[in-house]
C-alpha cells in the first residue's frame, strides 16, 4: 500500500499503520500503532533508545515487547549491528505492498555514526538470493539451503562523508 503523494505524510502514516496492524492479525494497540507509525516515517533504522526517546512515557519493557511483536508479525525488521545493538525499520516490502513480506533487502551502515539505512530495490534481492543459493550449492554441495541472507554494505553516509 503506497502512501499517496498528495496526502500529508503525518496524516497518511497513522492510517497506513492502522491498516497494516488490522490486516496482520495482531491486536491493534496504541503502543503498536504509535511505534509502527514512527518507523514507517523514519528514513533509517532506529535503535530501541532512539524509538524510546519519542515515547518517554512508554515503559521500556512494553517497547521491547512491541518491537518484538511487530517483528514477529513481519511489519518491521530487526537488524543486528557489529556494535551488538539492534536497529528496527519498517519492512520496506510492507511499506510498498501493504502486506507482510519476508525481509529481503540489503542495508548500508555508516561506520562513523553507526546509522543504518535500508537499500530498497524490488528486483535485485530475488536475483541475488538465487545467485547466492546457486553459489552455496556449488561450493558446499547439494543439501545446503539458505533461509535468510543478510547483506550489509559499510562505508560513510552522506553527512559523515562531508566532514
């Protein structure tokens, strides 16, 4: 479900979050709706602490449970970092197609500021997945099968590259 360009984003995102929660089959609570709305509007993956800064009255445990629930429902995805801090992002596939999809895209991680950005392309992940599966079987033999591929490109984001 794409957000129409004519609607203000702040109005469209809560409606999108509400629709995604209703179609996902999980309970539509204020915490889930608010966190999902925030992540849908974010231009990068956010840590638990960054999310918590926007919801200071929300209990830390409630936020962790909310993030876990949204992850399990496929509405957001959790990205593990080298710094052992998880970052959360609204699944791009959910954002553009309106239904939970398997998380199949790469990430860019800035090695200076540690921000993580989702790389969003629709054709490349499937082709890359097939190529890597073929490489896996060619290298290790038949019987090996991937179920998840994590691709992270590391470098400097535009802000850090200018400094």
